[in-house]
C-alpha cells in the first residue's frame, strides 16, 4: 500500500483506542462529543485500502447520512478516492469501495441483504429499535479472499429506541 496523506488524526484516549480494536464486531458508545462518527469515517477509509474491500456505511435516515457524506467529501478525495453520485459509492485507488446508505428497519435494510460486504459501519446504531436488521447486516460480512479483514463497527449514544438490545448485546455479555 502506498503512503497515504494524513487526512485526520485520532485524539488520544477514546478515538485512538477505538481504532485499535481488532475484533470482528465493536460498538463505540458514549455521549455526544467524543468523535465516534469521525472514527467510523476514518475506519471505513482504512478498510477500503484493500483491493477487494466492499464497505457499507449506514445511518438510519438520509438526512443524517448526508452529514456523514459531507465529511467524507472533505477527506476522501485527498486519499485519491472518487465519488459516484448515482451509486452513493466511493472507489479508492486500491480498488476497494465504500457505499453510503441508510435504513431504520428491516424493510429498508433489506436492500443490502443480497450483497456481500467486507465491512459494515453503522453510525448511531441505537436508533435501530430492533436488533434483527443489525444481525442480518452482520451475516452479509464475508469474503472468499482470506486476506480481506472482515469488520463491523458501530457507534451509539446511550439513548434511543435500541438502547436495551445494545446493552444486552454489548454491555451485559
């Protein structure tokens, strides 16, 4: 992988620790303000450096996703990534891709279920009232290439309709 410009640096503490996580599934939680969304944007760009990467970045609605895409448009072109508006997808020089989308339940999330992704990032996962859409997305993270890192990352504030299932899944284990 060629040396890439530094487009963002994590702050010591939460951001740096979150980006070091190596497990398949990780939830980055806490109150508003510690930079969870910026971490997800950075992690998505890092995962897209693999030539066979196929990432998906989600929020529950398009209005909130638009803010994320605006942040990506500030950072990703410096990495050589190109945007295809009709597909809401970034393609990185490596060949890896990152699609932007939204969905607040299985009805909208189902548009992604026939696909294969190598990583899924979901910003504000507590806005999903039901755990089932998240489980379905996790089942789509796979690759026939063993060199592709498979990851799921999500952020959440301690409020929202999904807080109980998030607590069961990530805190009470």
